[in-house]
């Protein structure tokens, strides 16, 4: 588990280091549940319950999981900053 996460700033186009407050791992230990990298709620690891974040990454650039609400907020921030959507 990494001690800090990389948070992408869509406006500045740069990362900032943020403490790994929720103890996130790219691969949850039980494989079925983890916490949202943004808000911390417990989410199911599935096609419908979680999304790979465009904003929260590890040191090598892999995205952590976020809930559907936080993923929608990321997409709004991305559009506002003028970045292309996936």
C-alpha cells in the first residue's frame, strides 16, 4: 500500500501528493469491496458499482476506484477544464 496518492488537477495539468487516508490498494484484499478514493464510501468492485478514476492514481499512473457519483464529478471537472473525455 502506498502512503500517498497522486491527485490530478485538471486545471493545472499536474499532480499533487495526498495522504492515503483510506488505506487504498489497487487490488482490494477481499476483491469485492473497497473505498472510493475521493469520498471514502464503501463501494462494490464491479462493472456497475465502481469506476477507474481519472483523477486519483498511484505513483506509476494506475487509477484507483471511485464511486459513480465521484466519477461523474471528475467528468464535469474534466469538461470544465477543457480536457477531452475518454
